[in-house]
């Protein structure tokens, strides 16, 4: 599992903010970092951190960082899988301030790793929605990542879509750290709340037979109630389809709309079940379109990513 290069991440966040903020915003970030660095005790450090985090929206603003491909490549080198492309200035500032309390050298006064975890827990416990989204987006960036699984799982149980998406979307942490049960809950919850699966890192790699069965049951209930079924659901079913799933895919081929039939064909193409090739061969137009790349998940579900990218 990837470990973050915290000094490199701090340097990137600072550079991106300096490039995007006006002079007064840059000066405020610099002054806030100076206060954090000068804190002589844990209470003083906590006060400086609370002040900086609380003022971030007003002083840094909510504009996107507007990162380019070179920035994203640097981010991935600092922390493989980190995707900051939609990070706003206030989110970046909050993460910079939190990471500024991570010690460069073990045993630094008032800045031991356990102290960092306590401070982060305190921030999570008192955060408003905007702050919580920023802290959850920072999950891949914190040292000792295994210690934050419970908070991440709490995020995917949230009824606030922004909070759920902060964990589930464009975030490598769940694929790396969640148990199968928690992962499956996150995927099913995404479908319940109408959130697309495409931005979920590790979607193909973490697909599993239990999830496939859960998704088939969900799809069957939705279809019986004449309610729409998100077509990207079948992406997680195909590689682990059992007899019941194959029957649902066969029915989709017969009765589904064009998008549903295309999704069924893509799922069958990825399916190791011995009956899958014959079913796919029964729809030669779709089989040919899948084989030649004219039908892909990326084309079927805008914004999706083929294979195990992400």
C-alpha cells in the first residue's frame, strides 16, 4: 500500500496555493504556517490550527486550484493514487495546515505522531460539512493511514452526499484500506444515493462475488418495481456472475433498452461463467461492438475509466 511523502505533499499544496491566491491570501497562508511552526506547546499548536482551519474558506476562498497534468503527475509521485484535480483552495489550505503539524523528525516537541492523530480526531469531531469534506479528502495523505479507517467508514455512512463522495470518489483510501464488507456497503450506498461508480478507485480490482450477488438482488428488486437500474452496476457483476446473475444479464439482452443491452454485453464479455460466451454470441451486433471497442464502459457511462486505471 502506498505511503504519503508528507513533506513533498506540503510543498505541492503550498505551491499550488501561492500560484492561485492573491497576495493577501498568500500572506495569510504564510502567517498561519509560521504560527503553527512557532507553537511551543500542544495547546498553542491546537489554537493556531483551529484558527487557520476555521478561517480557510474566508481567507483562501473556494476557487478550484486549476491543476494541470504536470501538477497531477507530481501529486501521484508524492502519493500514488492521489487525485487532487477538483481540490478547492480552502480545502487545500486546510489540508496544508493539518499536514504542517506532522513532524519531519520523530520525537519533535508537541508534534509526535500520536499527537497528530489526536488533533485530527478533534478536528473531525467538531468539523462543519466543508471542513469534514476537506479532512476526508485528505485520507490518503496522512501518516499511519490504518488508524483512520473508522472515520473513513463513518464518512460513507453519512446521509450527506458531499461527505460520502469525499471518501468514495477520486480517493484511493477505500480500495486500499476497507474490508470487503465496508467496501461492498460503499458501492451499494453509491447506487442508493444516485452517485456514479466510475470515480471510485479500484472499482474493478475490489469487485467480489458477495458484492455481485448483492447488486443482482438490488437490480432485480428495482426492475420488478419498474424503477431504473444504473447501468454501471453490471460492471461489478460481470467478472463474478453466478447462474442467477447470468439469468438477469440474459433477460437484459432480451428486454433492456439499448444502454442496458450494451451494459449486459460488456458484463458478459468480462464473465468467466462457461455459459457467458454463448449468450454473448447470440447478440452478434453487440458482441462485435464490444470486441472492436465500439462499446466500452467509458462510452456507456460518461466519466468512467476503463480497466484498473484509478
